[in-house]
């Protein structure tokens, strides 16, 4: 099998087990909460803790891969993720579940970004969009099967088995990676320890403070202190990065318009996407009275639509270019997200399935475009830093999505005076996160019309595409 197909499929095993876990857990939140003696909304801490661990440790993934080799790092990361899965399966309380999810996050922080870095360094840009499609098609099986398997396991067995079903795929991924993933390395400077402390500490404190609001975990002054100190530490890192010769995260990459659009604009779009797997199962189960299996059978159709679109995305981008897709498809995809809030218990299933299917297609096309355009004008010397920075921003956005989705749901209940599972509250929540995602269009409109021409296959042979790169910093 050709490398542009084989390597994406191997990396997809990591995405599969990661997405399988997340979507299966989301479907089973009410049952997990009941057994652990907490509220379903409070379990967003288990979701955000995982995303937080990703955001904290992703910045060092590029340095670790360059220093110790991509193959070793990728295999070890899958092993750590599987260890965290075993911890989650054995947990007897919310604290233990959160700890297990954190260990999973540490593995995931190295797993997916390093796998993506292998693709970026081994596949030509002209083949990158197609390779990313090969990567995400198998990976979509995770979120497609996750809601159904999670619902079936929770309904007919026990939710703990959710964390065990990814063990065979993870072991297969480790074996394939050791045989076929190249041991890519680069000479790197010493680890920016101070930069890691500032960026990781700032993100951890700020995200913990935001996710703890309204949950009664800690007092309001402690929450405010975490957020303020976290923001100050991130500002201190920005100042540190301008002076350090080898900063952990190169913020100057945001000078590249395509990278800025893919990361900042993409983060706004992902906020809504991050909230949807949290809000939708809660609405279907608590608001409409569906059991976990019925809920999973409804929600998986969104991923089926996303999987279908992956085969068409390269052709669409070749026909239209990146900018029209990122602007108009992004706007329609965000508005489709708002439609979820109009579902009611008596809404025909065929209508819900149709809306979710169409939304999955739109979302998939947007993600393919965002993931590709971010690296359109990044040179090879800066690829590991760009991959780490983009992956970190992605996980922060998904964590913010869960957090803001929970806020909006709680706020709606306070404003309307209705119970938390009332469908009207979910209408407000979906409208809020959908409008946030629509704001991404503002950044996409600033892209030049020929942005990503080489990726879309519009560059003529022998023609140089204008690429506003930043100057590559020496690695050692």
C-alpha cells in the first residue's frame, strides 16, 4: 500500500480509540452520573479534564517527537492512553474517573499530534488534502460507532466496558506503528522548561477555573484566582516567547494568514462542535426520555454524514478553492447547529436524522478545510511547532465548547425558571454555541482568494504560489 494511504490509516487507529471513548462516554453520561452519585452536567469535568490534559501536554509533543523519534513517541503515547482507559474502567468515583481521563489525555496529547506530524513531513502538499481524508475516514468510525456501542453497552451491560472496547484497536495501532511509521527526528535545542511551565500552568489554571464555575467544587474566590493567575501566566509566556531563542510554542507563526485562519478561526468553529456531543445526548435522554441506545442511534447519523463527505471534500476544494468553502460552508454549518435546539420530543425521527446527517456533511467539509489550510504556508523547519500549536488550540476550543455549553444550559434554566432538562433550555444552549461558531467566518473572510492553491491543486506546474512564510528559527 502506498505511504500516502498506509500512514494515514495507521495514525487513524489513534484517532479511532480517542473518538470512540469520547463519543461513547457522552452517550452514557446520565447512567455514569447516577452510579457515581453526581449530576450529569457535573460530569463535564471528566470531559474537560481530558481536553485540558491534551492542551497542557500537546505543546511538548513536537519537541519530544523531534528529540526521541516519531515512532517511539507515537507507540508510547498509545500505551499511556490504554493505561488511562484501564484506570477509567476501574474507577469508583468522580475523582478516580477524572484521574483516569487525565492519564488518557496525557497519552492523547502525544498520540494524535505526533501522528499528524508524520504525515506533514512525509507527504507532499499536493497530496495532503487526500491524505487527511484517508486519515479521517477510518477515524470517523470511532464517533460513528461510539454513540451506538456506548448506548448498547450502557443499556444491556455496564458502562465500564466502554473504556475496554478500544484496547484491541490500540494494540493493533501500536504493532502497525512500530513496523511502518518512520523514526523521524530533528536536531532540537534544549526543552524550554520555563515556557512549558508558563503555558501548561496558565492553561491548566484558567481551564480548571472556567470548568468549575457553578459546580460547587471550590469557592468563588478560588475560581476567580485560578482564572486570573492562569491568564497572567499565559501573558507572561507570550512575553517569554518573544525573547527565547527556542520557544516551546512559536507565537510568531500567527503572522502567516493561512495558519492564523486555520487556528483562530478554526477554534471558534470548534467551540460549537465541542459542545454538541455533550448537549445532544443530554437533550435526547433527559429531555426526550430516550434510552442510551436510542440516543446513540440518532446521534451517530451526524458522523455518518461526516464520513460520507470525506470522500467528496478533495473534489469540492479543487473545484471552489478554500476561501469560499471556509466562509459559506462555515456559516451554514454553524446555523445547522442552531437547528438542533429546535428538536422536540414529538419531532419525527426522520427529520432529526436528516438534519444531523446534513450537519455532519457540512461539519466534515469545514474540518477538512481548516486542518489543511493551517499548514498551507508553513515550511518544513517550522512544521513541528505549527502542529503542536494548532493541536493545542484545537483542544482548548473543544474544552471551551463543553464548558460554554454547560454554562448556557445552566443559565437558560435560571432565566426561564424551568427544570434543567426542559427542551427550551437546550434551545438557548444550541443557539449560543452555534452563534459562536458562526463568528469564525469573520477570520475566514480575511484570507486571500488564492489561499491554499497548492493544496487545492490549483497551482500550475512550475508556478510558485505566493506563500507569506515566517522566517524559520534554527532548531539548535
